[in-house]
C-alpha cells in the first residue's frame, strides 16, 4: 500500500490508510516512476553534490560561491566564474536528460540512482574549477 502525493511525483510505502497525510491519496500498487518524479527525486541530490563541490573551497554553497563574482579578491572572483560556468552546464545537461528519461522503460527509470546521475554529469574541473585550501591562492 502506498501514499501518493496529489501531484503524483512522490510516494511512500504505508501500512494502512490511517498513515495518509494531507495532500496524499491511497494506492494499492506502487506507482510507476515518471519523469517528473525522477526530477523531483534527483534535483535535491544534484544540488547537494554541487554545494559539496563549493564547500571543498570553503564556501557554504553554490549560491555563496557565485556571490563572489564581482569580488575584488581575484581567487574568489575566479572561483565564482568557474562555478557559474559549471552550474549552468550541469543544469542545462540535467534538463536535456529529461528527453532521455522519456525514452526509458519504467524499469530503467526506477533503476536510476543519484550516484549514477552524478557520475554522468559535467565535471567541475572541465569548467576550470580547482580545489584549493580556503583562502589559498588559486594556481
């Protein structure tokens, strides 16, 4: 038995109908993953991965890093420039993958993992990102 969000993009296993939350409906069978449900499931994972890359250089997040775009500190401005290029590429790539998902069987879609998606995504180094100690000059 499953509780399915009213928009159909997420679901969870439940014991009985008393476990339903507002905004959920009951389904006796597990829903088939959709492109929307995959996007909803992987978007936070992809964002967390990107934030982790920014954190390697001492930034709190991608948003924090890119806020240094016009910094007078060359290293921070350079990090921001590279992060912006990578961020744009990764999200463009992600949106392009939605067409690939449309052509997959439900079984193939269900087998996708965040690690697999991230392994296929553009790499930060390809956009000039260099990992360095926070406050250290970029090479």
